[in-house]
């Protein structure tokens, strides 16, 4: 059985944010307001314009979704992260 393809951290984070905003019915404006993260930062994450994902920012976003950062990362796609990419 072939291994699943590796994905990049910023893609996994963007997809997770998209899913959670849809689940919660949040717009980017609402997420920015409840998380304290600038709208431009969230938009950059979602568009893939920012490859520099900061854990502190993800923690604020997770808090905006009323979850811990650990809860944010409990998702199968994060098992597929290309670990080598994190050290480049």
C-alpha cells in the first residue's frame, strides 16, 4: 500500500482554519475579532501567502475557536506533515 503524500504545514493549517470557520459559521472578520489576530495575517495564512506559521498565532486562532492549540492540531492531516520541511 503506497504511503499518503506529505503535505506542508502551512497548507494543513490553512485547511484546518477553513474547516473550523465553516463549522463555526465565522467570517475572517469574526475570527480576527474573537482571536485578536489581524485579519491580514489570517488572510495570508488562508491564501498561502505566509509560509511562516507561528505557534503563538495558531494558539490565538485556536482560542478564537474556543479550543486549545492541541485541539487545533488533533486532525489526521497533521500526521502527514513533511517534517523535513520544518527544518529548511
